[in-house]
């Protein structure tokens, strides 16, 4: 996620269910949509592409290469929202004909700002083993390499399984929390329903340093959308940079590297459907212009869906 504040700037888709999703949207809602053929719905029913699916859609152009374009629906203060970039890179592998299994890891490095408009992605399978497959992915934007990534996919097998981490307890239900206000926030925030239990951006950036940078919130796509792996990858970057929460000061900051581990299998995503997930984030250390962020995403029933860690640059 990239936040750049200067001057007086102010703060904010059952064919392949898990990989590409069409969601019924309100025809009266004014967001960028693309009508498609009726999919087993009532005669005359209208289906529209969800803004998220439109943002991550890719067109194959040659072997290992596909093309796409940035979406204003997921714009950030500078370039696109980092989470939508992660989702798009993951989608490049998911749609590749050589892909096996489900994603278990995605590491994305943001080399330079992504230029708004068309981009090209190259996704290559480096090695396919019996149960795992390793990929390299690269995005070019404006003629330059803007993002590099590696991804690991796997065929999951039934084995002994047990959770160790524990989901946040004693949270009020999401309907008892107010949705985050959207005034002055970048476009991508409007594409999510966020309800903070604690650790939201402050009402005023008064420089009052906090004891920690912990955040806990409910989040889902807006409009609601069935959860799949690209959407989960995007949600893992939904947290505002920890330094803004800890110091309550507006400083330029940007994600340099983000790694996501997917703990959910396809069945768990089906169970989650389009309900709010629970997200938590914290930092371990701030030092000389760089800080980390550790995040966990939990299902509505308290099962771990994904965990993520990122390194963030900040400047004073």
C-alpha cells in the first residue's frame, strides 16, 4: 500500500468459483461494469462484472504473457492499490494453462510506481514437482519493470491438521460497528466495507504517539463478493501503514515487499462466501526509515485464511 502526503493532503466473482467470479450487482449502482451473458439466471436477468473482477481481468497475448490495465476503482494516492496489483499478478498464474493446484504463497516486490493505463505480465513456471509448482511473475508498466513476484502453488492432500494461532475473541458482530467513513480516502477504500474494532486512522493526525500500532477490523468487498484467492490476496494489503497508526503523523510511506501465505483451501473459501473476514495487523519494529507489518486474516468462523508480512519504507 502506498500513501504519499504532501502539503495539505488529507487521509482514504460453479465453474471456477475460487479463481474468477461473477457477482450480481445492483443495476442502479454507478460503478464501472461490463455486462456479460446470463449465467443460468432467470430470463432477462442482468449480470455485471464486479469491479474487482474487472480490475484483475487479463487477456493472453502470447505464451506466458498477458495484458491488462489499471482500474480507477482501485486507485491509490499514487498509482493503483498494492492489493489489487497482488491480486492481478496471482490471477496471471491462476489463468495460466500450465497451473496446477491452489496458491500457498505469493511474494511481491514493488520495484517502482505503476503507471496508470496498460500493463503486461509475464508468468513462467520455473519448476513443477509432484505436489508443488514454482512461478516467477513480472509486470511491465510504462516500458519499465514495475513489479516482480514469485508464487508457489500446490495440490493439497488430506493430512493431520490443527490450528495453533487463535482468532481475536470478544469482538462485537460487524453489524454493531460503524462502517469506516470514506471522505478524503482514495478510491480503493470505497471498494471495501471496513468496520474497525480498534486501530483505525485517527480522526486527527496530532502527532500523539501511541503505545502500539495494533489494528483489528472486519472487512469484505463492496459490493459483497464471494471470497476467492485473488480477493484474499488483495485484502491482505488492506491495512493502513503501521507508522500512521503508531505516530499519528502524516509521512510519505510505501510498501516495498509483501509476502502472503494462503492457509485456506477451496472448501474453506466456499464456507466463507461473501461474509466479512476479520483482519489483524501489527508491527514488530520501526528503524531508520523502514518498518514491518504482520497481518492475519480470519474467517467468520474463526479459521485462519491467510497471513502476510510486508516491509514498508517511510520518510521524514
